[in-house]
């Protein structure tokens, strides 16, 4: 089916264009098209309207085409137009087509001459067209108008370059005949992207508007300023004809008459005009598609493979099939449960490398945020001593006690244990928020079915909220159990004898387990925020926190140590973020009012986020560096109440202080261990079991299956687009596979000397103009009276037959060659290097056989 396959190539490309554009993927596959390039006054719009035979493009002054127009011409028995952005409407009135193009252009670019690279897709069916796909690009302009930016010229050129630089595009360079062809912007841009001229076709317009006595014959014969694919001349309607609504068919008839009657063009009239241009473009586009078939086939196959998996479920799709809906519902609920468990338990596939999510965030709450919240609730030393003192005195009453009362110890311990409720409940709230976020992330895959997604989120979130109450009740029950009995026989409790002997100062320093070797707790980058501006301001260092010290280095190689700060007597306090700073800051200071680093009483450390600050604080807690407590009471009053007591009372306060510290440490350790276990059992694991075993039943009871599995409009459109593109790709590959490699196609013309596109300057005279003078050039001799017998002369250039780009014109009549007496007919023509020379068809009697140097000669351009 070789020839039939060739006929189907352009409609095939149109189908692919529609399939890809409808889902916004036309940029992924460069389809063969013809890009129409030219200046504002080149007549591009008239050429396209002549193809269609209708007025349908916007007209006006200045830049009119402000968005690329992809125009698909399709031969059909009926005549109508369709836009890709409103597929359901057929336009039979082409005035409405023009209005729609203007409205769609203004919708994206505005009404004040703005431009946009987003194309408009228009398909025209007509019995008067040949199959073609063209892109009408904005005209090249120099001066901005309206709200156009100052670099409008470069923006338009960039837009044009995006289309013509594709190897799959042919370039139709439109130039008016009444301008200097060597200065044509369209030809220069085509030369930049197509230096070999394999894809460029020249079109010369406005031939009827050239000055009297001049013509573009040499250009159209491809002798002057040649292109590899040559030039085709057309005659468009004048502005007067357009304003007078002159019929395009009448204009095409007038164009035909012009070429047949003009003495310079009548010998090639069959190779000029809009109908011939249409045929040439159809043939050359078809040939170009055929030449690009290998690369096009590989691109289509790769696109088809990428769609296979996604389209598999759509191939036998029946929207109302209940078995399909049941199967889809079961699969989606099952997949939701798997995704939820993977996000909680962790998985090797689809790992998020940008941020923590799911189970990793919950782990951070358990082991960083929650311990930090516990330590924030830790008692203040002065407040605790004052409370113990009051408790001892109140228990003794009017009597002076001789022994340390047990009741004071229990009262202080219970007060400290009650304080644990707040951080424990806050921990539950943080975990719940992470669980709800995880549910929302997992239901994003159910976006194709909005009702199912909404119901799934509602049911699972409701269950999590129900478990929240039970989990908090269990947490409060744990704390109440701790309050119900103070176990002073615990193996880790120091006891009364040890409490009396323990030194208060050593008690402030927490013992870190496994201190036999230096334990590195954390490494990372931090910014020291309060270095003086004279010394360079804030600076970033690599910090290493161990159980004994905080060190910082120049970089992570840890070779050049800047300073090592012991952790003794250090505490942390919050610092407000600076007005112009986006950093989050905390500070380290010495409780004994000593300088921490050089002359600084505190060093301010900055992080990029509050999460990093909280994480570093939790690391410092592990090293025994605790946050500062706010001093809300007057320092003098505290001193008076705390230290103005007798030595016996002071010993009792110190003993109870050590006992309380020991017992509360035991409680904290127990709570830190039981909290994650309780939350995991009562909330997280229970939610996983609920999703796997009960979610489906709740979904069936909440709504009927049909409403749950009702597709969103976007999903239905996406499925239709995907299937259409899939079938278009399959059809394209079938057609390409059936095309015979022996199909007859016109080969690309041989190379020509097109250095003029590179060497021509802006001040060169118009090469197609022929000056009128008293002495006519030899190419246009005066009429000869009477024929002179002899064979006609075929013009041959100086470089020999091999350098002659244009074919000879055997039908052109001419009198006898006066050089026929010389047996070498190639010695007569004037020698013009690297230019095709034309021998006059006849020389009047009396002219010498060899022209003298002073004889008139053809101007050199």
C-alpha cells in the first residue's frame, strides 16, 4: 500500500497532533509541519487564506498574529472548521472563525498587543484544499506597541526559533517582491537553523506591486540568490480587494491571468501561483514526513511503551459495569492500606528524599520532641527548694521537727508527677496530626474518584479521633497509677542514707550512660549568630556535640578545630528571631555568669528551621544541657525565703531534694518508655488493623457502590485523551509499517551557492530589480524585425553545466545565435564568476560577434 500510505501521512500527523495537544503533550513529539515565517507586511495571512479559499484570519495594523496558529487543512466533501479548545462546535461561517481566533488570542495575551507562545489549533475541512499542516507564526516586528515589552523583537524571534529549529519542520520563508531579498529576516532566520537549505522553501509575494520595468524573474528561476528548494511566486489580494470583499476564487483566477499575461513570468506560469504552491507544499511535506519516518517511528514506539501500563486498565473499560466497580473498589482500598502501612513502617520503594514523612516524623516525636517537652517541665532549683521548705514547715506545724518528714517527700513528688500530664497529652496530639496527614497523602491516589476519597478520609479520620480519646485516657491512667503508690523500694531509688550523703552540686550534672568512651551525640552545621561585625558577623561552622563538650570546626572534615566548649554549668535559652533574619536562633550560656566563648557571655546558634532548633535542643538534653527556666519572682524575695533557714531545716531540704530528684527521674524514664508503646498499641496499630479489616465494610454502609465509584470529570477526560492518543499511536505505527520503502518521492534538490545569505549587507541594492535605462541590458534586447534562421540557444553559465542550479527552459523562443559560426557555443556568453549568466535569445543585426568591453552588460548583484 505504498502510495495509499503516502496519502495518509499528512492526515496521520493531524491525528497525532490532536491526540498529543489534547493532553498537553505536543511538545514531547516533534511532528512534521510547515512553519510560515515572514515580516508583518509579507502577506502571510493572504497566502494562508488563499489556500483555504476563505477570509478567516484577523486583519489590522501592527502585529495581528500574536499566538502561533496551527492550521490543519483536510480535504473533505463538506466545508467547516473546528478548534481544539472547543471540539464540540463546528464553524461553517468563517467570520465566526476569525472572531474565535481573536477571542482566544485575547484570552491568553490580553487585548493590548501582547504575545504568547501557546498555540491555537484550527482544523479546516474543505473540498478546495489539499492536506497540509501549517503553523502561522507572528510577524517579525521591530518597534513595540501597546503593552508590548521593549524586547518584543527578540521575544518574537525566540518564539519563531522554537518552531523552525525542529528538524521535523519545513520552513516557508515569505518575502514580498518589493523589498530587498538579501535583507529578508525570514530567510536569515531560516539560514540560522537550516544552513544546508534542506528544509527551506521561498515564497515571493506582491509580484504585482513591483515598480514598472522591474520583475523577479531571476529570483523565481532560482538563478539569483538561489535556495535549494527554490522559490514560488504568488499574487495576493490588495488591501482594496480585501476591503471590497473580493472573492478569493476570483482573486485566484486573477492571479492565474497575471502569470499567463506577464512577459517575464508566462513561460513558467504553470510553476507559479497559489494552487501550485499548495501542491508543492503537499508533496514536499509528504516527502519530508517520509524522510523522518525512522526517527518518528522510534519516538512513537517509546511513547507507546510509556502508555502501555496506564492504558491496560482502560482497554476494555465499561463505565457502568458493576463487576469493574467492585474490583476497582477492592483494589483501591487494599492499595490504600498497603500505602498507609508502608508510610508508617517504612519502605525501600518510593522513598522521600526531601523531608521526613509518616513513621519517621512520629519516631522524631517519640524520641526528640517528647523528651524535650518532659525536660521543659523539669523543676527549677530555687522554686523546688522553696516548696520543700514550705512543705516541711507546714507538716511540722507549730512544732519544731527533729526528723525529716516522709509526707513532704510524697507531696513534692506527686506535684511533679502531675506536671507530666501536659507533655504526654501534647505528644498524643502531635502523633494524631501526623497520622491524619499520612491518611491524606495516601488518599491522593484515590483522586480519580472524589466521593471514595472523601469517604475514606472521613471514616479513617473519625476512627483516629475515637482512638484519641481512649489513648489519652490510658495515658492519664498511667500517670494516676504512678500517683497512687510511691515505691521507695525501687531498685534505682537512692534511699534516705544516700540522699543525705549526695552532694547537691554533683547532682546537677546528669550521668550519661556508657561514658567509658566519648559519645558523639550529634554532628551538623550551625551558624554562630552574634560574632561582632568587625570580625565578620555571623559565620557557619561544623559542630560536634559529645557527652562532655561542644566543639566546632571549619568544615565537616573536622581537621581544623576552632574551639571546644565543656558542657559543665551550661544551659539553653530561646532567642527571638531578628527582624531581617529568616534564621531560628537559640543560645547557650553559663549559669555561673562566666564567658562562654572569648568575650561572649552566650553564643547564639542559628538554624534554618524551627524543627532543626528543636532537634538540636533534644540532642543537648541527651548531653545534660537543659533549658533555662523563666524567673518570674523577685530574686531578693527568693533569696530571703530560701536561704534564711536554720541549718537543720537546710539539711532536711537537701535530703528531700535529692530523694525527689531520684524518684522523678525513675518516673520520667518509665513514662518515656511507656508513651510510645501505648500510642503504638492503642492508636497506630489499631488504625492499621481497622483499615485492613473494617474500612471496606464502613464504605459499603456509608454509600452505595455506584456513587462511591463515580469518576471525576477530569479523570474521565484524562482516560478518553489517553485512549485516543494510544489508538492514534497504534494507528500511526501501523500506517508507517505498511508504507513501502520503494514509494516514489521527489529527492531533495542538489546544493546551491547560498553564501549570499551570509555575505549580503544591509545596503546592497534590491537584486530582483532591473533598472530602466536608455541602453537596455543584453538580457532584454529590442524587438527583432524578422526571424533569423538558426537553432535556439540554451543559456549555460560560465561555470559549466554542473554549476547551473535551475533547469533549462527549452520552450522559450529566440532568434538565431550569432555565435553559431564558432563551433564552440560555450565561448560566447560573458563570464561572470559564481553567478548564473543568461545569454540573450537573439542579437539584432549589426552587433559584433564578441561584445566590446564598453558594451552594456548585466548589472552584478
